C-alpha cells in the first residue's frame, strides 16, 4: 500500500486531535476533581448520581417536615406539662377544701385560686404554635375553646410526610385532652386513621367525619347531669364511665367549674366527689403526654434514618463521580508526553519537500 503525504497529514491531524481531546478531558477532571462532568462521560454513572441527588432533595424536604412537626409536638408537650401541674394544684386545693377545718371563708379563698386555674386552663387550651392553634384539629386558624369550655374544633389529625408513602400525626385534638372524648381502649389516646390516598378515600373520610359530628351532638344531648347545689346545669363525670355513652374521659372545664361552685357554696360532698375525676383527668393528660413522647421518638428515629440515607447517597455519588487525583495526574503527564511526541515527529515529516529527495 502506497502511503501518500496527504495520508500522513490526515493521520497527523487525527492523532494530534485525539491527544488534545484526551489532554483537555484530563485537565478538566483535574480542575473539577470530577470524573463525570457531562452525561456522555459515563451515562450509567450520571443517571445513578442524578437519581441519588433527586432522592436527597426529597429526603431533605421530609426532614424539614419532621423538624416542623417535632417543634409542634414539643410545644404541645410543654403545654400538657403545665396543664398537669395546674390539675395537681387543683387537686391539692380540693383536698384542702374537703377538710372540715377549711369551711366558710377559707373555701371562698380556695375558690378564687380555682377560678384562676380555670382561666389558665382555657388559655392553655388555646395555645398556638406560630399562627396555628395546636389543639384545634384541622381547625388551626380559630380558637378551639370558648371561655365556657365549649369545643369549636374537630378531631382531625394533621399528618406530615416523613417518607414516600409514609405519614406521621403531629397533633392531638383538644376534645381528647380537655373533654375526654373519643378515647380508645381503657382511656388511651386513639390512633389516627390512615391518610386518604385517592379521591374516593377522601370522600369516604369526609363522610365519616360528618357522621362522627352527628353522633357527638347526639351523645352530648344524652349526657347525664349530676344533682346537687354545686353542679346544677353542669355535666359532671361521677364514675369510671359515663352511663350513656361509656366514655372513660373527664371534662376538665366541667371539673374546675364544679369544684369552684362547690367551694363557693360550701358543699363538702360535691368537693369530695371531684377528687376521683381529677385523678382521672390527670391520667388522661399523662396518656396524652405519653402519646406525644412516642410520636417524638418516632420522628427522631425517622430523622436519624433520613440523615444516614443522605450521607450514604453522597458517599455513593463520590465513588461514582469523583476522580482519582493520582491516576488523573499520571494520565495527564502521559497524554502531554504523547502530544509532544506527536507534534515533534510530525513536524519532521511535514517539513520534507521534493528538494530533500533530490539531494
């Protein structure tokens, strides 16, 4: 095969271009410390790195959701702690008022402090986290309780997404904590239902909530009222379970009002009848605090898992994308030497002319 000068020129240009391209890629890797700078460098590796980055973005949003929910629950827990202290103080005062040595004026003085405790309970029931009322269920923009203790919220459980397809509740309804309504087995806090995933499930959920509201109104009408000068017109729990709806909870507002009225009317029997329901109310709050603590632990565990997954994804991306600096520098020197050799040998061949062959 005859090798022409044109073929030598084309071969020289091809080799020089190949060496320059390789040298440029290696210089880019050395400058960026990345093996993959564009998808064409490694299509499979680039796709995997992009998938990991997308997953990390989602996980970071889930972690922000958990941070908000955790702050919300911590606010709820601190409020429940104060509420528990207020009820403990109310029981201490009730025990003092039940003593025969504290009749008359001393009971009037105790009633004044009970009145202040009632006001503080109303204030706690309407606590907010930012602009959201924490005990109003889904109704977070309006105060859930009135001054008389009437509940204006609902039993909705606000769910936050902590992972793909996974949700965690971040609130407790004020009706469970302050009124003792809709409690589960042996007075425990009922777990929230599953989050609706489809339009049909959402419609069924709304229908169920409407039925619950109707049943609640019927149950309120059927509640029995205890008799006595200190409890006229007030619903008072007098046993472990209500005789009509078998509710095992205690209405804290009703207890405070009944105790105050009993103290002001010097009704020792009514004062004594409040002692056991106060213990029931304290147990009710402790159950709510345990539920909040369990949810906080669950969120902390979820957050730790998210952080570990984010670190693992970044480590995997580092293995896929990062360049081996020692190898890059070795290849860079090799490519530079090859380019210089190509240019040197080609320059000698390209300078030859017809006169060189006539000598």
